[in-house]
């Protein structure tokens, strides 16, 4: 036995007897502390400066940036006592110097407080040099690009670059050196001149131009143009291209020198720094990932872009401090800096910035050194392992040779944070990346047989390298099966029935899916596909899109998974568009096969969420048919857009739009007849149908079922904002409507005024009502019914408005005059006080020509009455899980007694005699004992036939004749 002492703190709460549905939990992001959130700081370099202050006698941040990324010093300089304060002395050179001497003199940084006269004197020496070689001039510009802004401006004024650079003097080295130099905004403006762009085009036209020279020319032309776009985005000019400006930062982060020059300029040029410093803080929790290119520029605000730039500057500055602290080394500063980088790698927005920058050769080398020989383990070494492990989750990292060399340098059982199985998987992936195309093909062949693991993640990166080998136009087979292999693993985690958990995490799995889809899209033009392969691919892409759509929802707590899911959704749409626009046989492998498969497979749920799959199929069809992917709607409006696209393709030949709307109208009319007995589900279905038709109201104006639908909803005291939209559109052309439909439109508009529906209030409902009533004869109007609606509508208007300034007094008077009847003058729903207030407003707001109508208006009598109970059609459904499961179950068949079987004549011996020849009696199975049946090997051997009696003799022996 057990004795428990003490007082009961709390009792177990009783289990609820009534089920109360609760909403799904929503994920709320936790913001960073201000000291670590560079995106919201007026000085994004403040954190880097504070970390740098942990080092005794530390140099300035600008000097650290130049030494770590731009002007790397030889090992001998690090041993000098004056280091790092070793500067170029521009005064010690002779008056006549050659370009090589000037170039070598700039191997060290220039002191910040150098005089302007010294800079201009040095620039003049360079311009007067006789050996004006393009490579040396490009090198001088590149080394000066990270120095003080005055130095670059002095060189720009002194040099006549138009006489130095031409198509014959620009080689590969000069082009790539100018690419680094153009990261400086002053140099970029000078190289954006028409003469230099003409030189680049001339280089591209040379017969001896190499592929690397073409690449350099294109990147150089794009960079000088992107700097202008970036400065416009910083200033927030109208129609600024924020997406291209963000991709500009992504491009400069690929090379250390370009990255260092940009970082030095953005932190030393006062005009650029002021734009970043003066911008108000971003209100969002985290900065957006703008370098993925998925966000359209129109959807990005200036505040969001500036938060991204601040975050980029903050991350880049901290990386410079980490490189400096690791070079000394200073253990305390290095450990703190790596901790900040590891934290940022877990934060949305920051992760997209830090991951590609960690793949710079210098960064991967430093992280490799931190992880090798980490015994006993240190905090800095563990942080370095975590950073590299996160990079290994992205297949694109294995395309970086420095990263591959880093992870292949790990020895067995040498790591602390990464376990041995994970290390072996990463090493196998790196080895596969080193093997290139051959290893990738072997991995693809064995992929379906061996299953999926972390080791299978980077094989797709090596496969991507196949693109370079297939650009020569050779056929490369059918790659559509790759998506199906990955899709099976992804779909496993989204089944409606319990299933084994995926063998790897969802984020790397989605990243692999993204890579595989890009691979298929890129190799499709060079492959040979069949209609069966295309159908299998489309089915797999639909599965992937449905799963990614669920994962991209805001309720998913892991932001890295959400970002990966968005990439997959974008890749799914792109691969289907690639197949739809294929140059192959369109009937067998093109648009018709893609659309047919989407329509068919969208209705095959296969143990997944049926609503999500159907909506995913709708979106992908829209994406295939639409030219503008950024303006695609969601939800029911996606269905509307789909029908519109089909109508456009139909071009009025088949009348497809009218046919679809007519079918939907008949369905709604049928639902109204059974709505009273079915409850809220049918009400929601009617509301969804109205929303669908409201988007296609142009094709629904002539439908005769509108009168039945509107009357049914009015009698049931149900209303929908989409019904008001439809009524407003119908009221614009009342002559095409029947009398009953016109009166129903008037009643719906009045009911919308009673509900104070914003859409109806904005469309001047009484103006439309009077216009519709004017098209009817007095004998066709129903004053009793409509005055009841008018009275309650006016009561709602008077009750909700203090000054009635928004009321169209002329339209109200016209409506009452059109409904004036000797037999009916009661305005139900209006109290006496409300009527007096309304009449007073009419006296002051009516024009003089209409004041004579007031006595007629005052002849109406207010009749107070409780407002009617009007319910809005539900836009969402809330169900207990048990009821939802029951709703999705197929209906069970009703039990019934089977009809008695009629006795066949063949079951009666007499029947056989009556209808058959006499020999049928002997052949009938119902006759037993008359014959012997031989089966299988019952016959005696063929050599002894004496004991075999014919069947008729056996009958005689038994007494039968």
C-alpha cells in the first residue's frame, strides 16, 4: 500500500459531456531581441561592431572588411608589429610610374584620412602612364573599388576608359576583374555608358570568344544595370523592381571580392548608408526571403525590401568579424560570432541570406578547420558542425566544390554534433558529387530499389550537372520517372490513414523534390517522352503540389519547411508549363494530355484530402492556361478563373460559359427545394454556388432560374453578399429580365440594405431599385410585399446613420412614389421617431423641384415592427470529427429480402421429360445412381479393356431396361 500526504492542489477536471469544436492551433512567431535583429535596426552593423569590440585593439569594421574579402595580405604582413595598420603610401612613388607599379602599390588599403590632393595626384600618374593595358587598369579599378569613395571618383575623373577598353583588349581576366570592380556604384555608373555596352556586344560577336567570356560579358552587363535598379529600390521610387534588386545581392554573394567591395561601399558611402539608416523599422516579425525570386515585385513593399537589405548588411558584417576573429584567432569573439550565425540560420529570412554566404570559399575553409580536431569539443566547433549540417540539407550545396572538399575531409568518429551515420551519409553524398554524371546515373538507377535516405538527397545535385552535358542538343532519354520516385516518399507523410513516418526530415525531402522537378523541366526539351510517361508525371506533380500546399500553410511551425514547400509549389507549376509548351507532339505529350490528366486525376483522391487535391488540380490547370502566374486567385475564385479561361479558349463556338453557368444554376435551384431538410451543409453549398456564379455573372444574366433562387432565399430569410452582387449586376439591365425576376431583384437589394451589406451600400441600392421599378407597369408591382421590405430597409438606414449623409434622398422618394398605392400605405418596421427623422432629412436634402412630392411621401404611415431574423449563408463549416467522418462515408445499402428464385425446369426430372428428348434424363445431374461418372484416371489401362462395360450394359445389370 501507499500513503499520500498533503492537500489536494487541484482535482482532475471532469470530461466534457458535450463536444465543442475548437479551431486548429495557429503558429505565432517569436521575434528576435532587438540587439540581434539587424532587419529592424537603424544601424545594421551595430551588432558586428559590438562583437568586434570583444577583441582588444581591434581595427575598424571597414578595415576588417577590406582585409578579409578585398585586399588579402600576404602571410609576412601578418607577422609585422604594425599589422593590421599597414597602408599604401601613395606619396613615395616617383612622378613617372608604370601601371604595374601602381597596381602593386594598391595591394594594401589606403588610409581613410588621406588628403584629396594625394588621391588626385596618384590618379593623374595612372592616367599619364604609357602602357595603358586593359587588365592593369581593370585591376587598379578593382583594388580601388573598396577604398574610400573619393579615391574611386578621382580615378574616374582622370582615366579615359573609352580609349582603353575595346573588343580587342578585353580578355577573360580583364572581364572578370571589371565584374568585381563594377560592384562599386561609382564605377558601375561609368561602365553603364552606351560605349561600354557596345564594347561588350562586340566581344560577344568575336569568333574567338569563349564560353567564360560570354558568361562574364552577360553578368557584367546585368550588374551595371542592376546597380541602378538597386539604388531605385533603396529610394523607394514608384514601380521599383524589388525582386531584381534582391537577386542583384544574390549574384554579388557568389564571389568573395565582389561581396567585399559591395559591403565596403554600402557601409562607407554616406548617401547609401543614409537611405538605410533613415528608413522606419519594419513592422513584420522577420525579413522576407526575397532572393528566391518567388515574390513578385508588386507584392513587395519598400519597408519589406529595406528590412531585407538591413538583414543582409547585418549578416555580411558579422561574417567579416567572424573571419577576422578566426584569423587572429580570438576564441571569445569567434565563439560569440558563431553562436549568432547559428541562431540566424534557424530564423526565416536570415537563413536565406546566411546559407549562400557560408558557401564562399573562405567561409567553408574556416568552418572545416573548426570541425577538424575538435577534441575536446568546444562550443565554437559544435556551432560550426551545426552550420555545415544545415548546409548539407540543401542539395545545391553539393554543387559547391569547396563545400564538398570540406565535408570529405571529415574522418570517421571525429565529429561531436553530427553523429557517425549522418557523417557517413554526407560523405557518400559528397563522393557522389565528385563522381559527377556517372555516379548520378547509377544512383538514379538504384534509387527505387534501395529506398530513400539522407544519402539520396544530393544525388539530384549531381544530376543537375547533366544540364551542361546535354546542352549540345543530344537526346538524354526520359527523366519523368524521377519525380514519381520522390513523390512516393513525400506522399507517404500526408496520407489520411496512419502510415510509417518518412525516413528523413520533411525539409530536405521537399528540397530534393524541388531539385528533381527543376531537373525534369530543364531536361524535358532534350528528352523523348511518351503520353503514358507524361500522365504519370502529371499525376505525381499533382500529388506533390497537394502535399506542398498543406505544408506551406501558416499553421506549420517550422518556417524552413514552409519555405521549402513554396519552392516545390512553384516548381510543380513550372514543370507542367514546360510540358504544356513542349515542341513535341501536342496531342500525345503536350497541353491536351496535361489538362486531361489533371481533370481526371483531380477526382481520384487515393487516401488524401479530397478538397485539397481538387483545389490543387484547379490551380495547376489555371497555371497551365494562364500567362500571368502572379495574378492567379485562390479558393472559389480559382474555379471562376478556370471557367473564364475555358470560355476564352472556346471563343463562343460551343457556348461553354453559358452551358456551365446554366448547369450550376439548375443545381442551385434543386438545392433550394431540399435545403430545409438538409440544414447547414446545403446552406453552405448554396452560398458557395452563389460565390461561383457571382464571378461569372456576365454569363448568368439571362438565366431564368434566378427568380426561383432569389425567391427561395428570401422566403427562407437567408442572404449572401454574393447574392447582393448578382442582384446589382442584374439591375443594371432590367429590360432583359422578366417581371417576376425584376421584383425579386428589388427585394434582394432591399434585403441587402436591411443587412447593411457593404457591397449593396456602395452601389446606391435605392437608385438601382427605382430604376428597375420604372421599367415595370403599375399593375405588375406588388406594393404590399415591397413596402414591407422598404420599411425595414429604411429603418436599418436611419438606425445605423446619425446624419443620413450617405442616403440618396431622390432615389428614396422615387421608390416610394412608384410604390404608392391607395390600398397599401404602411411602412412596416419604421417607428414614429425614425419616420420623423427621415422626413426631416428629406426636407433638407431634396432639391427644390422635388419638395412638392413631400406631402405624398408623408402620406405613408410608419408601422413599428420587430426586424425580421435574417441569417447569412455560412461561408465555412464547423463539424465534430465524428460527424465529418460519417459524412464522408459512402451510404450503406438498405437491407432487403431477395426475391424468390423461380424453379428452373432443369431441376425437375418430369420437366426434363416434358421438354427434352429421352436421352436428356440420363445426362441430367438430377438423376443419381443411373450412370457412373469417370474422372481423371478412373479408366483401366488401355491394354485391358475386358472389364470395361458400356454405360447401357451397366443399366441392364442393375435391373433397368
